[in-house]
C-alpha cells in the first residue's frame, strides 16, 4: 500500500502530520511504515508533540548551527544563487533523516505517548512538500 502526503509549509519550522498518517493506516494490520521526504531541503523527524517549545528550540538550534549564506561564517559556500536559505537547507537535510521506519500493529503506529511525525522545513518560502509513504503488512 502506497500514497503520498502533501504538506504545505509557510517557512522554516516543524509541521506535524501524524494524524494524516494515522488515518491512512486505520483498518490495516501489522507491518512496517516507511516515510521518505521527496525534497533536498527538508527532513523528517519523530519528535515530542506535547510542548510546542520543543519545536521552537529545535528550529532555533538548527538556525544557529547552520545560518543563512549572508552570515559571514558561511562565506565559503558557493551554491548561493537560489537564495541565502537554500544551501543551509541542503546542509540541514544532510544532517537530519529524510526517511523514517515506524512499526505498525493492528493499524496503529507504535509511537510513544508524546511522539509525533514532523516534516522539518529548512527554507524560508512557502512550499508544498511531498512525503512518500509505503506500508508493508506482515
């Protein structure tokens, strides 16, 4: 079973789409869910979904770790013609996962109580990101 989830972003940040995945899996059996973001400047994370400060802190950390190409510390970068956030977006996507594997039992993801699935957008502009999903049942 396969599908793709479309996630509309409005700039850098974490966008949860756990509910959409759970609805798609409802009624299925046991198996393994694989998700893969189909872009080179976004990532996928399983992260806490109870306190929004977690997402804000993660965003702030990665913005500080990999600033835009306009920052003097990034002057060594040569891929700059797609904007000051593009190459940093590629770097962040190289550092973070672009795919996830999640066990499924009786049609429900085996996530922890406070875990959610997030697309981590690394670009400033609005995008529609595609996440490919594949569910393989036992």
